[in-house]
């Protein structure tokens, strides 16, 4: 990891219209992510984690403020940012290798290059025996491996991941977390990862950024200075988990108090 800023988020606000009223989803977000860093966004539902991720992806631009990648302002989605969703987003009529190759075909990459890239990713993600299978024939964990491989195929230097393991059982989730850490170590990607899980954030990230309930602001930027592989049963890990839990509990209490005051006003 170098000290250079890869993603720069400066003064970002996001306001939505809902029922004729302004909903302030993000407020005064300032965040710098270094090249090759693994950063998790953690916070309660409705805090704007996915909204911020989508803004970095270029799917939904900020109402004000700027987001840049290597100094260039984001104004739309681009091949420098690959997105992995919780829902897998695979084409059901395509085989595993066809799904992985799709982005390369859109870029009109030569067939020989596509084949070599797909073969390499099938090997990297242990999908060799499933190349001719269709998504319906795969487990949730295998489908998510294919989704990750498809993003890796276009060789985006940045991976944006929106709760990619949230729908998986605990064992599959841990296996894919370890697989993602292996890929991150080997490929040197910059990763911005949204999660609701304190344990997942502590297990994966270099830094965990805790967001407040709406409007989403940055409550705490916590450096996770634990050696890898991380022991989730260690006193140091659980001390950090307790710290994160307290931060999230504060936000939950604040939200409940706001709802109580709103109900009392009505």
C-alpha cells in the first residue's frame, strides 16, 4: 500500500426527494482512501452506506461536494470501478465462463485474450469445474465467486462491494471473506466494502468507517491494527468489537430518541 490518495471524498452531501420533502441522506462526508487500502463502511440501516458507495460508483451523483479517483472527478460509472452486489447480478442464460467473459466482450477484447483471462480467473477463484454450469445450478457462494470473477475480468483497480456476503450462511461467508482477502493481497486492489456486520468489518478491513444515522456523517474512522489472519476470538479483536458496538448503540439510541420526539410532536 502506498500513501497516495486513490479515492477522495470531499464535502459530499446527498439530498433525495421523498413525498415532496427533502431527505438528507449524506452530510459533510470527507474521506480519503489510499491506493491498495481495504476500507469498510459500517453503520445502522438508513445511514447512507450504500448511497455513498453508489456515489463513488457514479450511479448517483452527490447533491454537492466532489468525489475523485486519482484526481479525476467522478461524473458517471467507469471501468476503473468494479461493483459487486449482494444479489449476484449474473445473467441466468449464460454459463459461468460466459458471465465472466461478458465485460471483456463488451470492450471488444480479442478472443484469445478473453479466453486466457477467463481461464486464469476460473483457476484463481477455484471455478474450473463449474465453467459450463448456469447460475441456477450453483450455490449462493459459488454465484458470488462468479460475480467477483466477472468484476476482476475487467481489471478495475477499485472494487466497490455492497454487502456481497450478506445473504450467505456463516461458513460460506467466512470462506469467501478469506478468499477476498487472498485476492486483495495478490492483486493489490483498493476495496470499499459496505457491511452491517461489526465482525466482518474487523476481520477484513485496514480501516472501519462508522457512519451516523441519517443524515449520514462520519462518526469514527477506526484503524484496525491487527495482524492477519485475524483471530476473532482474541482479546484484541473483541476489544475493538466492543468499541464498535458502543458506537453503533449510540446511533441506535439517538435514532430511537428522534423517533420518540417526532411521535410526541405529532
